[in-house]
């Protein structure tokens, strides 16, 4: 009788394990389907997914410190790689000075240039547009510094914590 109960429990655990593995596999299908080996952001996406899986495991095991630290890093990955800090000045600029569009061009020197095209309905003179472009450039540079600091902080946090997450 005891042997039969043991075998039933083992079969049940094996079935649960199989279902969990299938769920994991199904979760990865959209990520793998949308992958692009030519861009490093795919690697960041895979790393983020692994961190989410690890955070979920930490939460199940009541490792609160690790869970919250990983959660913070995942949020920072989203902010950095969705360029939220880099784009943070745009809404303020539009609210203060009206609608504009950013045009990205690569110059003959190979550098990337950002051109601010203001809505014609705003009737800005050429001199006003030059002044607005200077304001935009200044705010963009500030956003860029914040973005770069966040990027460094993200990878410092990963470096500082990753070896503590082994379970």
C-alpha cells in the first residue's frame, strides 16, 4: 500500500514538473520568435526574462531581498532600454513650445544629427526656431547624461548582485 502511494505521488510530481516545463517553453516562444541576432537588445530581452523567472522563484521561496533587488533591476532595464530617460525632455518641450518632430540624419562625417522640425502652425520665426533648437539641444544633452548614468547604475547593480542570486 505504501509503495503504491509513493508511486502515485511520484507520478503526480512528474506530471506537475512536465506541465511546468511546458509552460516555461511556451513562455519563451514569443521571445524566440521575435529575436534578432543582429542587435544586442535581444540579449538584454533574454537576460531580463531570466531575471523575471529568477525573481518569481525568489518570491515563491520568500527571498524578499533578492526578489525586490531583481524587481528594481528589471524596472531599470525597461527604463534604460526603452529610452525613457533619453526621451524625458520631449513632453516638457512640447507642452512649453508646441508640437515638433525629431528628424534623425547621418551626416557625411558619419555622425548622427538630430534636427528639430517645429509645426508650421506655430509661426515661429527662423531666429525663434534657432533659439528653440538650442533649448532642445541643451535639454536633450541633460536627458542623455541622466540616461548614461542610469545605464551605468543598471549594470553596476547587476554586477554587484548577480552572484548572490544563486539558489
